[in-house]
C-alpha cells in the first residue's frame, strides 16, 4: 500500500523520469500503467520517434515526442534534465522492450538520479525474459550478455571467456550477424551444447527453435526467412565437469597470468575465465606470491 502511494505521489507531485517498457512486437503487449504514464507526462523521449509515434497513435495518445538515441544520448539527457527542472515529467522509451537494457537509457537515468530527480521504472516487455519463459530451460542460473562485439576477433575473445562458465548464456543478435555469431559460438563452446534460437518474438512470424549448437548455422541458412528479425540466443552453459576442470586449473592459470599482470588484474581475468570465485582466487594468488617470495 505504501508503494502504491509513492507511485501516485510521483505522478501528481515531483517531476519524475519514468522508464517505460513498451511492446517488443505485438502492440497489445503494453501495461495499463504504461499507457497511463505515457498519457500523463509532458514529454516522451524516444529512441526512434517514428516507432514511438506508431505506438502512441495505436493507443490514441497525443504526446510531445523528442529523440533520444545512441548518437545523441548525452545531449538529449541534458534536455530531459532541463524539462525536469521546469517541473515537467518525462517518459523514456526505447524502440521495443525496456530502456537501458542493450538499448539507450542508462545515461539519462544516471544523470536524472544524480540531479536528485525521481526515476520511476514502469516494467513490462523484455525480449530476454520472453525467450527464457518459452525455452523450457531448467538452468538455475542465467547470465545475460546482450550483444556480442561486431568484430570477429573481439567476438572470439569474449566467447572464449564465457566458454567455461556453467550458466545459461543469453545473447541478443542482429540478423546480419547471427550466422557468424552462431558459428563463433560453435568454435568456442563446441558443437554439442544446446541453443534456443528465438526470433521475431510476439510478432506474426515468431519462431523458437531448439537444436544442437553445431546444427544452428545450417538451420538458419536453410531458409532466408530464418535470418530476418531480431534474435535472442540462449546457449547452455559449460557442463559441470568442464567447469570443475577450469577450477582445478586455477593455480596454473594464475601462475601464467601473474607473470604478465598485476595481482588484481590477474585475479579478475582468471575469474572471468571460470577458474573460480574472485575472492577465492585472490586468496590463492596472495598465497602463491608469498610462497614465491
């Protein structure tokens, strides 16, 4: 009850920045609270004003819309602060899903909070959560990565670091890179892991396909329509035996890293490579340095 009162005060009282989740495809997938917020604010800050204009028109909302995207985020964030300082509330939306999650939004949120303005989340659709709910995975732990690097070498490095981790890995990917990314995952993780390919979620041609990682590229290439739309890729984590082996190699890994790196950097990299928990590795590294004199 106290929480409900807080939200009511945020709408009718102090000017606030509302972080509003919007549909990832189906325009009906919007919450009543999101609609009420979009109707009540003075300005909607949108990643793509054309996309947001269609959403607002569909729900018969007449709102002033300004642009906030990856290339003008800091400048637009300052405009939002100016509006808040004038006593006007602002709703922040991305093209689809929840702002600030592999989408613009973090900068205006941080700046508004630092300036002392309330930041109010209005939760709703999220592509990763949508894919996870329909994947049928029983993995107890999930690691959300987002978009892999566009360049092949950087992508390989990131996947090599993720390889030993025992968590279900969640990636976003664009259609023009999905085959290359799936191929790089196969090289880094091996062909036997299971991948769930989710594309066009909540849209007319929604597809959720589960297969061995080694079969994924061929499945995508078999039909040109399968590489259209935005993707969520869920890849099983390393088998327990592999993760245990990585932990068993921790002393050797630290020995090699400590030759080239300061202790803290060596421990951080070893933890990212799945050799163990950072605190445990830090203690081990100190012990190894002490023994070596």
